[in-house]
């Protein structure tokens, strides 16, 4: 039963169909081959001469191989192999063949598919009618008179006629066996010839890395935006609850701050979710999404802690700083304020100190934040929390650096960023040159 399933089961039938498709694809090349043979002197005996047919078949295969070098042949071949050959999808490459190695492999596969398909298709067209006629010989006098009139005398013997049905069935079984073997050959060769090349694997790894980078960036955006908003809202709500009966004016201010914080955060979430709907791609202009340094005023006014803000160096025009850098600087400040809310011990007498310095000569933007240590441990945890790690990642991705830790009785966060992404590239090039 297993043998019959291998010859006539569902997978065998699909592979047989795959071979028939290969034979159909071979036909245009075969017809051109027959024309060439006819021009070379095959004449009227072209379609009745078996050697001439084999010559035309041999001429068709190189033409098919040339077609296999086209880039789009691979995705079509891969789709057919996945659907009909039973090859696991992970073993086959995706996309057109871009490299020379991939095109050579695809051409080899295409030629093999068409060659085996042409043979099996020809046998499928010719052999079953002949086998059925052989099976019917003992039961049809007309067939015997037509087929055996000029044939060998031995074929007209009773024993030969008795064996004719078995011979016909053997022919059909041999055809099924040949189709199964050819299908298995194609299935085993598919991962080798249509599988990913080292360049394909590298491109897939780069795509996965890019997807992970986008996911990490969106995770940082959500963490910084939502985390800061929740910390500020929690602080304001807790303070308002404690003085609810004694200071209605303070409660009113706290509720206003909560409203402003949540409204701003909803806008930022819309930006991030809009990016998610675009599959993580930037907008048409390639600009950064999210607020920049020009939005610091609203952030500081409703962050939940008093902030002493100073800015030094550079013109007031926010366009001096690249939008991407400005966005990351805003997020770094936001995360620093979140840390101050969670761990700091700041009050009106000891506000958070924020200093932003634009150094055009050094092409550098420096962010300095200091707040009382409060409940923060005297020694920073290795790597810090998620927020500090996110700050470090933002700075490194821009070609800058960030440090955080206790300093002279306060918690100090320092970040140094290039003014533009071009400055970041120059910094990387100089570092590479020093190495």
C-alpha cells in the first residue's frame, strides 16, 4: 500500500502535475528546435524520426537555460515548487534572483524541470493509449488484425496474447514509477537550486535587523511618552488628593496639568500609531515623527516637578538642530524627568536642573540634567533601568553617548549628541580612521 501511495498518492499526483507543467513550458523551445532541425535537413521526416526529435529536444534545453537567467524566473519556480513538489517553504528563497550565483542555480533548476517535464509529459501522452491497446489485444480481433498483421509471428501465439494485459499494466506502472522518481529528484534538488544563497541569507538577516530596530524604536517611544505621562499624572493626582479639602486652587492646577499631559501624550501616541500603520516607515519627506526641542516648554510646564531650564550657545532657531536629533533630545529630557518623578526627591526648593548647550563649533548638542537623589540607590544598577538603557541606545544610534549616575550629592544625566545626522556620520568615520 505504501508503494502504491508513493506512485499514485496525492503528493505523487501533484508532482506529476508539476512535471506536466514543465513539459508545457518546454514546448515553445522544442518547436524552435524542430524548426532548426528542419532547416538543417530534417525535411518531411522530422516528426516521424525519433533521432530528429531527440536533436530538437537537445537544442531546446540550452534555450530554456538562457531563459532561466531572468530574475523573475526564481519566484515563479519557487511558487510552483512549494505548491506542487511538497518542499518546505523555509528551504526555498523568496524574491527574484539578484546575484550571479542565484541566477545560475535558477537556470539549472529551470532546465532540469523542463527536461524531466518534457520526458514525462511525452511519455504521459504516448504511453497510456499504447498500453491500453496492448491490454485490449486478447479481447479485440480488430486490434490484432491491425497491429499484428505485419508483426513477428511470436506475438500472435496464444501465450503472447495472454501476457499482453500484464505487459500493458507494466507499462503504466513503469510510467507512474518514472514520474514518481522524476518528481522526487526535483523535490530533492529544489532546496539546492532554489534555496537561499549566502547573499539572500544576509539580505534576510538585514531585513530582520531593520524590523527589530523599528520595533525597538517604537518601544522606546511608547515607553518614554507613556511612562512619563503616567508618572506625571500619578504625582499630580496624588498631590491633589492630599490637599483636596485644604487647597482647591492647587487641585484645580493639578487637574489642569493632568489634562495637558494626557492631551499631549495622546497626540504623541497618534504619531507613533500612525507610524505603525505605515509599517514602521518614515513619511514621504523622511522627517522625524514626534515632538522636538521646540516642544520642551509644554513638557516642562506640566511635567509634575519644578524645572530650572537654561539654554546656552547657538541661535534660538530650532532648525539649527536636525529634526531627528531634536526628537531624540526631547525624548531624553522626557525620560530624565520621568526618572526624577519616580526616584527623585525634588521640591520647589531644589528643582530639577536642565541645561541644554548647542556647540556649533564642536557640532554637538549637550543635555545636562541634575536632580536630588531622593530614593534612588547610591550606586546605580549595572546598565540602569529600562529608561536609562533607552537613553543610552538613543544616543549611541545617533553617534553620541550618554552617562547617568550619582555625582556630588545629585543624580546627573549627561547626553552628548551630534547636531545633525551628517555630523554623526563624520564622527563615525573619524572613529573608524583612528582604529
